[in-house]
C-alpha cells in the first residue's frame, strides 16, 4: 500500500479536489473538499468459480462543490480503523451519485466485504464473535 499521488488526509480520510484527468496532474480548478464515500476494489480478480473481490483497495471520494467522484489509492499510514468504519456507515446517496458510481463501474464495499477488507488491511482473517458462544 502506497502511492506517490495522495491527496487525502491519512487521519480523517477527507481529500481536496486537486486532479482533473489523471492522478497527480493537479490541474483541477475546483480545489474543494472531497468527502470519503466508501471503499472499493480497483478491479475484480476472475476465478474459476466467478468474480472474486480482489485487487487494490481504493478510497472513493465525492467533491462537495462540483460532485466529481474519484478513487484514490490508500496508503500505509492511512488510519485503518477509520477505513473499516466506512463499511458500516449507512449513507443514503441520491440517484445522481448512484448513477455516477454505476457509470464508473464503482461498487462500494459493504459489511459483507469485511473479510476481504480486513485481509487487505491487516493480513488477517476477520472473525465475528457471537455473544451466545
């Protein structure tokens, strides 16, 4: 995990709208704050039994001013516990955001993806414990 072109804070995960076309170009005129929406995998790894989550873990942001949505690589010093909380947030997006995510083929990860995220972040299997056990 690491990147040369990070424009989000490792502590709070918020970003600035700096890039226009490619990561690191710093050509955006907007410069507004970008809210972390959630996590996504950069791509799906194809397996003999169908698509499996995999690839690089990405942080998805939306600009509060112009609505631009972008994915940013996470870095080794990003707060991993805050990254995991993005799976639990029950944010309701309007149809414009949902349509943009669909058009960009970005599928936000949910609680159901916790195992894969924990493995990516910590290199360990996540095990949910039952109170009854």
